[in-house]
């Protein structure tokens, strides 16, 4: 006969392993990302327009976001809340591919583009903006469910 704590421990361990197995995703989350609509900054006569204000995302799903600047205004693209709550796979710009653990900002001093590949890991509403241009409309949000 097993001691009572051994049976309770075995049952708890089995339940924990079952839940852990259910929480794991199947396959590689970084393969075949969902392409989000391109975000273009610097639109319109004033150069303060943006093509997209809101993005809706899901945790655990792989995405790619292409950000393009017209070059009419400098843009230091930031989203601290989102950048702190993603798995960053890579950033591509021109002929360069950057693989890093974290992202702080993508700065466009003139016309150009960059593509971010990432997986959101925490739900929430996260602002994005061109630093210093938020009041002029160069901002939006990522809503992660």
C-alpha cells in the first residue's frame, strides 16, 4: 500500500503534466507568419498621415509587419508595450537581416522600409507611434488578444 502523500503527489504530477502538454503549441510558431497590412508613415500633403491605425493580433501566432516611410517626415517608430511582450524573430531592412533579443525603435531618417517578424506572447492594448509625432496623428495601437 502506498503512503497517502505518494498517491496525492502522483495525481498532482499527472495533472500538471497533462496541463503542460495542453499549453504547448504544435509545430514551429515562426514558420509562415501571417502578413499584416503594410503600415506606411508620412502620408498626405503634411506628411503626418499613416495608412493603418489599428492592428488586431493573437498571442502565440506568428506575424510579419512591413513598415514603410515616405521620407516626408523622420519617424522613430516605437511600441514599447508590444516590443516588451513579443518573441522577436528578426527585422529585415534592405539587404540586412537583424536577429536580436529585443527591439526598442526603428528609425527612418528618409524614405525606407523594414519588416518585423514576431510572435505576441502577452495580451493587451499597446500604443505605437513615431516619437514626438503622436499629437500630429502618427500613432495607433496593437490590440493583442
